[in-house]
């Protein structure tokens, strides 16, 4: 089952294109990181999946073919929007009661226990909580609905490192306990590296890279060697991004079976998610090659330029 | 890592078994989110009601004494009625009516726009409309609950007002169809409140911000009330025609006058005759009787010159038919506005 599937998805706001011909398929059972520069369409994609907005063209389905915003999609998807909107004048208890009234399932006991554990006073107004506490409250409300898919839009933007860590710990615990699929957009690459096992990189309203993190990283290497030789050597390789630091050059390259041995003076390192993402963010025109074993969805995830 | 084992049942089976959440779930939600406005409404109407009750008892007492006067045609008794009428004219009869004219607009403007505009303004629609209840059902439930509460409160208040105002109708000084009083008595008050609320809800959705939507609601309501009172209401039923002399000022809403001589219309006017006309036909002045007013006196002068003054009018006995006509179309307009609001929300504003 694909938790989100988009086919030629277009969203325009007036003359602004938020998504252009965006096609992707995010399989269930992953924590998917949705990354991309500002204005690349992350929030728009999540809004469309949550059923808050309608596509201008193309189609998007959720939870294996359901229309976003349909009763069953609303029932199975919990969305925590950017800046975690809560009713500021309602107390935490009221927010719990409100959410339980608005949903078919709501595990109030576990939500209350979770908030108590986090030291969030139940009587306090939501608007008087700290940024981290508000984010935790919004997340707790979302998880208590026992969703099959959790959508998080920039959930960590306003959090300090400790709160970020706690927030992601909660997400991961829910993932482990309930098998909820998670799609989160974020700028905090370091945090994503710890949790994400699926990556969707958006650029200018299109999917630039999509795939399982392990798989994507395995097909890239970071080569370090003398800067003077970098250009000549690059010609033989599929370079995503090249950078220089003093006399050293760093090349993030796609790994091919046909690549020869490293020239002397060059070293090869595995790539981390953060480096990988940064390299592709810096090169909006670069596309990741479709690798083996990416399943039937691979075609959808490819970029057509 | 895979959850393919937890594959859902075939789509159509699962969808069919998903009953919508019961409407009553929204009762607490609506109350909790709008209780400040609802309590404010209760305080406003409650304190006005206390005032009307206290003042009304005095008025009823004074009126009872005046009409209880024995030998009703005696000078003393006529004076007693006149004294009643003049004592309570401005502060009890006119000013409260004027203030209460604003009540439907205020209820509508403070209760209606926040329903959607506050959510859109604060971004909380992204919370509310992604919950299991569903966006259009959420909108419909809120609007209907609040509309019902507002209209019910308004109707209760209007009943009290009808009682309060009764002596002023009974003393024959006010036509119950008069523009400044017609919509405060009977049932239309509740429906004017309803339409003000529906305008507010719709404005909130269109404008996305509470304060501008509130202002727009007040302006729209005022415009509508003015147009209806001045132009529309008199056309609800075909007016009757009678000789002006035979009309009682208090029982007919005169919508036009015209004078004839020899079977031909000579001139016509609405409202009061101009000073020109009075000077021309009544050089020695007009006798204004309480029963027929200035126009009645003018009709007498005219008849001395061989003219007949006619009037098209709505009789006071049409109060209830007019009430039902006005309530009917106000209800239809409110339903239309609420339906349009829900439809627009369903179509997605994002």
C-alpha cells in the first residue's frame, strides 16, 4: 500500500506554481522525510494529502487509493500542520476533549498519561505552553487518534534541540508500537538522519529524488582527493556535486558498477543522509538514478525532465 | 520494515462500514468554542430583559389605570390617556425600539463571523478540518447549532418585548406595521436575527478575518433592513384603497395618497402633504385629529374644494400575514446563505 501517491500533481495559487507535474509514491511502513528548499512545495503536498486543498490538475490519493478528505482518509490520517495550530484559549484538557469529540477513535487515557509524563500541565491554556510543549501536545492529540498515517509539517521548526529529540522519540515510539507510517517535512537534516528511512526531495514543485534512504545512500560515495585532479577525474564519473576545501576536492558521486579503481591520492567514504541531501539541494537539476530493487513504484518516483 | 501484513479490507467494504460521527458530538465543541459569545449574548439580552420587565410593569400599570378610568368619554379620562401617551412617548416607546433594532445585527455580527473567520485567521482550520468529523459536517453543525441558539434567544426576547410594547399598540398611537416596530414583535425578530447570523457566517468565510467580516455583517444587515422597511414590506400584499377620511391613522399603513376631482387624478403624494399643498387648500389651518392625523385633516380641506383624497394602505389587521411572509423569506435566505457557506467550505478554500 502507498500512503501517498501522486500522479502529475499540479497545484497553482493564482499565477504561482506550488507543484508542477509532481509524481511520487510513498510506501507504507516508513518514516519519510520530505525535504526541499523553501517554496519547493512541501507544505502544499502535505495539504493536498490531508485534504485541505484540492489539486489544480493531476491526482493524489492516500492510504492505498482513497481520496484525501474523504471520511475514511480523515479517519486514518492525522495531520500536524506547520506552527502546530491549537486553540490558544483552550486548556490542554479541553483540547483533548475537543479532539476526542471530533474523532471516531481517541485514546484519551494514553494521551493524558503521555502529557503528564512530559510534564505538561493539563489545566494550562494551550497558548500559554512553550513552543516545545505545544508541538508535543499537537503530536499527542494526533497520535491518540491512532492514525495509520501521520503527516507532520515542519514540526520541529520552533523547537530547541532537546525538544526536537523528545518530539522525534515520541514519533519513533508510535511508529514502533502502532506501525503508523510517518511523512514529515523538515529543514532539520541532522534530526532526519536519525529517523528517516525514506526520502523525498522536492525541488521547484517536482520530485528530484525519492527512495529508501539505505538504498539511496548505498548508491552514492563521497570521494576526496587533490583538487588539482578533481576536474579531470570528474569526467569519468557521475558527479552530483563537487566542492573544494583548500587543496582537497570533495565529489559526491553516483556509484556505478563500471567505475574503475580509485586513482592514487583519492579516498572513498560512505555518504550520510545530511551530506547526500545537501548535495542534491545544491544541484536542483541533478536526479538520482533509479536503482535496482526499488519495486514497482520506481517509475513513479523518477523525475522526468 | 513493512506493515503489508496489516493490509486494509477491500476499499468498498471498509468505506461502507464507516458511519459518520453523530451530530451531537458537535454540541459540546460548539459550546466550548463559542461560549464567550454565547454568554455575552445571554448577558446582553438578560439585562435588557430585566429592564423591559421592570419598566414594562410600570407601563402596564399606568396604562391599566388610564383605560380603567370611568366614563371613558369624559374629559378627565381622555386627559388620562393623553397623559399616558405623552409621558411614555420618548424614553419608553421610541428609544428602546430604536436600540432593540440593533440587537439582531449585534447578535449576528458577534456570533456569525468568528465561526469560520477565526479558524482561517489563526490557521486552526488546518486542525479542525483534518479531524474525523469532516469539514463540511463540522461547518454545518456549528452554523445550525449557533443559528438555533441565536434565533431561540431572540424569539424569547421578542415575546417579552411584545408584552412590553402592548399598551403602545393598544392606545392607538402606533400602527403595528410601522417600520420601526414591525420587525421587533411577533416572530420576525427571530428570523432577522437568524439572517444576521447567516450573513455573518458567510462573510467570515469570504473575508477570512473576524473584524472586517464583523463590520461587513453590520453594514449588510443595516442595508437589508433599510431596504425591506422602506421599499419592500409595503408590497407583501396588494394594498387596499379607501377614502382617506375613513382611515384611522393607527390602523392603516398608508403607502400613497392621491386626490381626484371629477373622476380624474389631480395630484398625488406620499407621507405628509407639503406646506405648499396645505397653504393652497387649507389657508385657515388644518384640524389634526388624533384619530386621523394630519392627512385626515388635509382630506377635509380638500373635500371643501371638491376634491376627494384617496389612500392606498395596508390595514393593521395584516400584521400576522406580513409577519409570516417576512419570516418565510428571511428563513429561506438564511438557509440559502448557510447552504452556500457549507458548499464553499466543502469545495475547499485552500
